[in-house]
């Protein structure tokens, strides 16, 4: 896949859970551990989201750290972004119990709703690219959990 094709697939992903600035093609390259990466998004001084040139997989390249696998490819990242966006819309519409007057039952119900949303999103992710959420410390696993935590509970 060339940079133009990758950029087209990633168009509209700027509101993904990755906080960096999305780059235009042609992408700047970075070599890490002998592998070449095309930087598709950059959070200056912290990390970059990058496509590995030899296999098309997506990685997070933390400054001064080891690369962390994100998705099997740009297509998978775009599909995850879409699923995440749908779940974020659902989470934003949720009317939780955080007004300070909720009783224990209302708080429990809100927490259950948040957990259900997180698990449903993780299930969608597993159906799309299971290795991307196999580790609870992976990019997308953390994003799904944070989305649930952000609901009004």
C-alpha cells in the first residue's frame, strides 16, 4: 500500500483516541530497530502512529521506547476507528448517575451500562482484528476501557 492509499483510508480518523496530529502523504519515515515506518500521526515529543513499511501493520512508536503493535493494517485501524466512533456516540448519549444525588442502585446500574458498552466494543474489536485487543494494555483495549470510564458513572 502506498502513502496515498493509506492516507485515504485514514482520512477522518483524526478524532480517534490517538492524540497526535495526522500527517499528509507522502509520510515522513523513521527507522526503528532496522524496520522502516511511515509516520501517519505524530504527538510531538511523545509518540507517533506509524505504518510498518514491510508488512503494512500499524504501530505506536513512543519516543525513547520500543514500538507497540496497534493493528494488523490500516484497514483494520479504520474499522476500529469506525466502531469506536459508534460506541463514543452511544456513550455520549448515556444519561448516567453522576449528579451527586444518585443512590447506590442508580450508580450500580450506570456502572453496569458502562461495563456493557466496553465489553460490546471489545467484542467488535475482537471480531475485526483479535490480536489488537488480546493484551489488556494494548492501544485499543485501553481506549475501550477509557470510553466506558468516561460515561456518566
